[in-house]
């Protein structure tokens, strides 16, 4: 498997086939005397900004923490052992409703979009 080709930027879905986002980064675990192993995937604006360089990554971390609180100052990470299937999409054995992944979207829906006449 070529991780960059087969995993990076692929659609992620939860166990109910709800689209969560796309894989923005991979987290590898370095083990002495053994090959590296994929530990998790990351998604979200922080990881995407890190792909542009360290400065945009730090800027996005500060912005996310300022807007969403300390808990949102880190990328969303899903453990690799939660992978169910790798096909067209990557299916994880999680329920997105039990994560903070959609917090920002939910806030926008409730506080911005919901106030637009005819949008609700």
C-alpha cells in the first residue's frame, strides 16, 4: 500500500456512512528496531494548514483555540485501529456524533446559517 496515494485526501466515513471529511495527515509511530507504523489519521484545518508549512500550521492552531477553546487547538485524530475498510472511502468504526469533529459546523448552523431568513 502506498500511504500517500491510497490514504491521503481520501473521504472518511463513520460506521453509519456519514461523511466526516478527508484525510489531511497521517501520524506514524516510530519504534526502535522496527519499521514505522501508522498510528492515526488527522483531519481538519489545522492539519491542512500544516501541509503548507510550520507557520500556517501554528497560525491555524492559535486561531482554532481562540475561536473554539483549548480543546479545538489540536487536529482531529482518529486511531488507525478504528479502520473498518479501505475502499473508495475509508470507513472508521466511530460515530461522528460522539466526537468534536462537527462542532464548528454545528456552531455555524446554529448561530449564523440559522439566522438567515429562509435558510432554516
